[in-house]
C-alpha cells in the first residue's frame, strides 16, 4: 500500500494519526536544523517535516531530494506552529519517520507552476509535465465534470447514449474528410466522421426517440485557435419535435451547466434573435449580449450632405459608446488603426463626441453642422457624454467591421465580464447561400435542414429567401452549437440535393440509404450539436480550445510529444495497396 | 406539438384526458365497425380506436394505413372493455377524433418482430429497420445504462474522464494499425489507437491519479464473432497502487454493475486463481466457474498398464460428470465425435461409467480392471452414478480439449445458467511467451507490464519463468478485461524492450517519449481495460457483440447499409500524396 491518505485531505482533526502519503516533491526548504518538503498529488499539498536533531540520516536523505522526485513517507500528523490558512491542509504537517524514494526526477525543462517559464513548443513536447500544472489540471477536471453533468441532464430527459461508428463513408460535401485505407477491401477507404449527422437521423428513423453522444469528430482543415483536427461534440437528436421543443430541451441543458458548473442562476427564457436582426443589430450571427452598443443605421440621414466619402458608401452605421465623449485624440487614433487592420478592413473611422455640455465635436465637422450631428445622436439614442463611432462602405463588410469595433469597445469598457453569461438563440437562418464561384447554392447549415413551411413555395422561385428551421446557441459571443429540424420527406430531400447541385446519381451514391430510409416511416425529427471543447474553453475562460484538451495537436496538425504524424513502413503501405506519389 | 404523452405512459388514471400521441402503426385490426390500431413508440404501445358509426371518414382513413406508417392522433383516453394486463397501457385505449399521417411507409423488407423473417445480410442493409425491433432496442438501452453506471461508479472513486487522441502514432507491435494519411504533412501518417495505453500512462506521470475513459479502439484484424474493427473499451489507470488495490477497485465496479443492471447481489470477494491453476484445473485461462467438473490429472496412475495409447501419451486427464453413468451409447458416440472435431482435435475419448451399484463399465475394460478404474474414480473424486470422461495426448493440446469438453458437458447438464454470474480474477500470468518463429520473446500482456519483484532476477536467466503483475477479469468463461501494474522505471523498461527484440533505435523511435517521461518522476501505476461490447453482450445474453452495437461491420469489415468502405475520388488521394498500386 502506497498511501493511507492523499495529500489534500488531512487537517487538524487527524493530529497524532500515523499516516502514509505518496506524491511529488514540490518544494524543499532548509531552515536551521529543519527541512520542510511540500508533497504534492492531485488532491493537494501536505507539508512534511524532517528534524536533523531527531533523525540525522533521514533528514540528510530528505535534503538530497530534488523537485518532482516521487516519494512515499510514513509519519505522524502534527499541528503546525506556523499555520497557512489558505489551504485545507495548512494547519498540519507530517513528522516523517520513514522515507522511500519511488522514482528520481531530472530537473524538468520548465517550471511546474501556473506561470511557467516554458514556451508553447517546449510545453507541448513535454505535455505530461505541462499537464502537471495546476491550470491544466483545473481545466481537464472542469471538462470531466461538464461531460458528466451533460449526461446526467440528458439521461433524465430519456436521451439514450448510443455510439455511432468512426469508420464510415467519405462524402465530398462539407469540410475535407480524413480517409482510412481498407486492407480487407482493395482500393477502398473508410472516412472518419465530420459528425454523426446521418447516423443520428437513422436512429430517429429506427425509433430511438432521443439520442445523444459525446463524440469525437474529425475535419482535415487548416488549424486555427478554436479548431483542431479532432474535436468533441455533444451530439443530440429528438423525434416528434418542433423547433421550440428542441430549444427548450437544450436551453435547459445550458441552464443546468450554468448552475452546476458556474453556480450561475439564469432564470429567464433565452432571447431568440432572428439571423436578420442579429446581423443588423450586431453585425454578426454570434453577438455578445453582455453589453449593449447596438449598431444603428445612419445611411438615410448621413448621406447627400457634400461628404463624398459617405455619399459613395452603400451603408453608413455606428455604435454609441456610453460616457466616452472625453476619449483622447490618441485613443481615437488607435481605434482608427484598429478598424483599418486588414482583418477588419474598414476604410476609416468617423467619430462624434456628444459632449457633456451638449456641444458636438466630430471628425466631419467640415460637412455636418450641429443639427445634423444632433440628428445622428438622436437616431442612435446617444446621451450627453457619449461617443459615436461610425463606419461606412459596402454593407456586409461594414457590418462585420462594426461587429469587431463593438467587441473592441466592450473589451475596453470592461463590459465583457467573464463571470457573466448571456446566452441567446439565433434563429431563422437562411436555408441556402449562393456560391458565386460554383454558380450554385450551398447549404448554410447542412443538406438535411428543413425549410420553414411558409417559405417552401420560394424554393423554386427565390431560394435565397427561404428561411430554415435552424438555430444556433450563442453565449458571450461564442457559437456554442447549433442544429435544425430535419427534412423527413424523401421528395423534399431529393429537391434539396438537386438545389445543392447533386446529380441524381451522386445523391443516390452518397445518401441513397438515407433517402431509402425515408421510405419506411421516418418520424419528424431535429436536433443539435454543441462544440464541447469550445463550451469548456468558455467556462474555463481560456482563449484556445487547446487549453482544455489533454493532448492537442499544434497548428500543423502535429503532436510534438509522440512525434506524429510520422512515416510508416513501406510494407504497411503495400498491404493497403498504396504507394507514395 | 406532436404529442402530449408517449405511447408507454397512459393508464387508467388518465381516463377522459384529451391527449395527443405520435408513433408508428404496429398493427391494424378491423372488428365489425371498429378499427383498432396498436401505436408504437420507444416507450410502449397504446391502442387506438376508430368507430365507423361515429366518424366514418376518420375510420376509413385509419383503415387505409399500413404497417410502419408514422401518424399523429388526438383523442380521449377511455377504459378498455377487453383489458390486456400484460402491458402498462393495457387497461386503456384512445378514442381518436383526429388523425394526421406524418409519413407513409412502404412494406418493410422484413417483419419488425423479435422473431423476424429477415436474414443477417438483409437486416444489416436495413439496419435502421432492424434496430426498431424490440430485442435490439433492449440491448442498446442496456448498453446506455451500463455505460452510465460505470461512469457513476468511477466518478465516485475520484476517477477523471479524460479524452485521449484518436489520431496517434503507428506502432508495429501488437495487432495491425489502421493508418490515416496526413494532408498537411506529406508522406506521413497518423494511426488509430489500438488502445490509449501510452496516453493513460502519461496521464499518471502527469499526476492525474485516477483516469478512465469509455473509448473507441481500432484493430485492423480479420473479424470473428467477438471482434470488430472498432470496439469500445472501459479504459482505466490508477497511480500509487499495487495489484490488490486495482483488483479491489474493479471488483467493486463489477459488483456495482451486477447489482444495478442485473439486480444480482454478489457479496463474496472474487476468487483469485493463478494462471497456472486455471490451466491445470480448467484447461483455459478463462474458466467458467458456474459449475465444477475440474480437470484431474491421471497420467501417473493410468500409464504403463499395457494400453499403448495411454503409454504413448504425454498427458492423460479427465473430468467427472455427476449422475451421468447412465449416459447412452449414442450420446457417448456423439461426445466422441465432438472431441474429435478439428477445432478440438482430441484423438479419442475414454469413458468410465461408475455405476450406481458400484460396478464399472468403461471403453478400456480390456486393459484396466475394477481396481484400476476404482483408483481413477477415487483420484477424480467421483461418486457412484458419475461418468468419467478422459482425454489423452500432448499436454497443452489435451488440456485445451478438456476445457472444451467441460464446457460442452456444462451446457448439456444445464449448468451454464445465464442468470448466474461467477466472476474471478486470473492472476500471475507469465510475463513473456517464447515465439519460436521469430526466435524471441513476445509480451503476453504488453511491453509495459511489470514483472513480479521476486522474479526479476530470472529475466536474465530463465525469462519464460518470470510471472507478471497482470490479471484478467473472467465472468462465466468470458474474458471481460484485464490489466497490469506497469513498469515505471526507465531501466527496467529498456530491458523489457531489449528482451522483446527492439533495437535501441526502434525503442527510441517508437517509445522514446515514454522512456523520457519516466525520467521526470513517474509514479508507480497500473490499470485495467474492459471490453465494453463483450460485457454488454454477456449481460444481454447474446453470442455476438454485433448484437449490442448500433451499426456494426460485417465479417469483411463492411457496413452494408452505408456501403463502406468505398472508392474515393482520385483528387482526394492525390491531395494525400498517394496513388493506388
């Protein structure tokens, strides 16, 4: 037996108990004749004491230990003279009478501290040491807890956890598939699932009523901060539901997680914002509602006043920033630089200071008088002391830039409080988007999403106007997940494939089994999928999902620790009937 | 809204309630002026009534429905005159006043019944219909419940659910890997994990103390009844543990599942049987302990008595079958045929009837007198009325045949009761087995398994005698899982790799990161992995794990429903820098 107790559970109630502990040496301090060691395990830190007076050999042995040595000790719990009230075990220490070194440790390549001296690449190479750091342990344990709370919530609602296969069929739609050559079937390949979409729909047709799975999905895409080649989805589907039923079920799940994980009581019904309103009010389909600063359209009232820049703009709009009329020249210059960054790409920034004394000062004083600016301010619901920030240009582009500017101002004003959560559903997404380069429509969500009943007649005449029964859950500006009510009629599904440019043969080859399944009594159904990594990252308050994944890949898709991907033996490739080009 | 209630929850307490139900048409019966429909969903069956007297149109509409149509009805709950006490909803019916056909259905290619007329291949092609059958639903829901109970149990013991990566590194040890070509890294490949072995060990080195995961694993092996290309493992690892700690934790898990899932109270400590004893007593390392019939060695006392067949045999042993001395000639002939089957391969069967009157009748009466046979009977603890069945030949071969014969006799005697569970740990496995064809040792469990301390000295002199800290959990003759205490010392690990024929370079290339990790304070650790599919199959009382997997592959590794594996576009292959041979 290596331990009677762990390093996080002993306190004053255990004084005089004989115990055995095991763990890692976090720190060694020699004070006169005493040596103190902080012994660490997953559960906490306990102080060990060695007294050179009472046991010289033992104390000498302790002094030779290094950081991260793994040791096992026996001794008696004693009350500390110098108490540390900050930790649970801070009132006691162990008077050690036996010390066993279980494993030595070389000096780690970086410090095992919250603020470490190790760079990204080094920490990834020694991820097993990086994972010892408290911040990482906290994040992975948070992830564990969230997964279990999700399961508890969904199990309570009669959802059944069903595993769908990982070796499936490659479909050229959507992102790029990872493929897996088959040894038993020459020249043929499996693909790794981008999502279990089709299988969950088949499970509904099979009568399982409510399905969920916390499941790995795969996309062979170039990586960004919030993308990994493999990621985890909370995947759900329900039968005999309309949109409102799905939203209710998963609104409940979000509230359950808020409460259980963040101890945050969100009682209101989630706001439902149409896609159109989201774009018009916030310039994005994933607005951060922790603060206001809605976008106001000024195109009508600001145009045709001699200011050629505006006159040549399709769209002029702005946000009003509370109590910021005193913004300095320097800060305004910084903002201008910000909106002109290539990623944002505004042509310039127009500001109007609505001063406390009722006067206006703007960067377009040459073209607009007090009446004009007062009119703008009124339109934007600005009050005295507010700062108006206005962008202009092509409409979509400008809305997008305003969205970024709004987030930036929210950040500067300290309005993006990470202890606050503002969820909403974005609804009524367009069903299709026109892909100019391919001269055809693309599914905005996926090809199985149903159009709104009242818009079906537009499919033949003005398909881009058709709204979908599709919805996204957005929290604090992060798209946490989304879903739709699916098509469950074979004729409508066939029509969708046609609109999306599938030939009959290709649709049959790719999705024939689904179309076939629709013939045998498919129920109405719909569902949701949530990006689990993102949700954990949001709750952990970290920027990258890498920080909530035990062994992530880097931006080149490499795991630097195990050094993969790597070459394989020619023999292996030959067995798969393949050769390198 | 498609339903106010599901089809399994209405009973006499709901009489007169206006309800809305949705589901599938299971059965239609026309009785005089009345039409009865059994409406089915996941939760049960509710009877619908249509009366031609009160609503002719509605009743006519109902009569035109077919099996597996999806419908939605509104009506009032009424007490039945003809009650069915066998089902929860059997006392009521719904007097329907509104009927909506949600989806029609063609006649399914096979009947959706427990005993279906559909063959294997047809049911796999239409798996979504096969999954509608009650037996399959029961199995998948059982699987769901077992997974959740496993999680609850392990969470309670501070195990942390941590996801390990699916895209890892190919290692030529063990079974064949599936490989995944990397697009971003030309000429390089990921591999799908055969198990998360290395990652869970790294998590222990990272200080996570107790890890688990219910996780997909992959082996590119030819398929048998209990093998699939992808299968699911309950994967666990613990730090600061000895073998007994691990056994205790997972014995608890098994007992928890017995209790929660099968309502079976197993109070005793599990038997621990050494590998050597398992082989000697039962001829197998996965004995079925629901019945006795231990194998008894007769080599010493049966040899050298003029019977050349025995005299030329390395090993002679048998089992004693209770109260079967009256076995007929015909049955004994059948048994002889059974043991001579090529899969079992015994040369013949010798029987001795120890009759109720104390006399003996055997197939070797020519060579052995009453005293001899009486001696055998005594050695085998046989009583009057028992039947002795004896096999002979090369030792391992004969033990193996006796194991099969023992199972067959257990089956015939009705001793393999599927409502009874007899678990045991098989312990003290050999660390290594000699591979004659490669002239080197193979790891019996895997290269990370630690040898018993007291046997380490044999590694250099008589390695095949070294016993491992390895253990298997066997229930009713099924190997449910196994594990070991791992090596956590880099020198011992290096020695193991050498014994297993790894060159230093190969060991470094494949497992360098693990050896490296051992340098930075690796704790003692060990764990277990359980075949989740097998465990579910055992509890579901089905022979093949296919019956507890939603979408299994067939024995050629094909999914006949989605038709995978399949060809991919040349373009896709080119992007991966590959071409077909």
